[in-house]
C-alpha cells in the first residue's frame, strides 16, 4: 500500500502557462498526525534551479522538474510549491488558495522568462 495517494484535481491554462494542482492524501494509519495537502505547479521554459529564482509563493518553491512521473501527458519543466508545511491549515490553503498561488507564480515566471 502506498503511503500517499495523489490525484490531479485541476489543470488549466493561465496566460499561456500550464498550471496543475494535485491533492495529496495520506493513506497509512500511522500518519494520522499528517495533514492532507495540495501541491501546485506551473510550467516554465526557464529550466533553472529554483533556489536561483527570485519568486514569492506559499512556503517557497519546493519542486523543479518534469511531472511525467505523475502523468506522461504532462510534458515540459515545472516549478512547484506545496501546502504540507507544519504551519499550514488545509481549511485556509484550500483549492481556491492554490489556484491563486499558481496564477501569481505564473505571473512571476512570465516576467523572468521575458528578461
């Protein structure tokens, strides 16, 4: 049994950027203290280490790579963030919150790509 199940819950285009939100649910009984959480991703042509990017997003960037391991149709390079931090509250960092964060991240990536 997997310790976590992940499900793509939203995929949309924002100003030419593919945005993805995945919901992560813990499945093992020993993980009762862990919260289910969302992760958000935005496709980018930058292909740089996320530590080298000056962007503001919830909890900071925590992902840089392809999402083909999750779904082979998700081609390209993505930057992502998650809402699984100790200070997060699933009632606050909900789907709508993550949509806004993805779109704000997309805006910042567009600016960096156009430099």
